[in-house]
C-alpha cells in the first residue's frame, strides 16, 4: 500500500483513496482493529440522495 497511495496510508486515507478510485463505489469502511473503523463516503455518487431521510 505504501507504494500505491501517494500519502500516509492511514485507515482514513485508504478508505478515501478506494472511494476515489472506483466510480461505482460511494462508501468504504476500513477496519484497523475490532471496534476501530474508518469510513469514507462520497455523497456526490449516491443516486437519489436528495430523497433520503437521514
């Protein structure tokens, strides 16, 4: 991973990198350990997001 990602490969950065690499991917979770999860979401890729109730 150090040779692929052009910045510090933290769980947060890995999740963000994966979301940015794949057009169909809008959400990624990277688990560093049990109970420790980094998440990246690209809301611009979610079709119909304007209709979601959060």
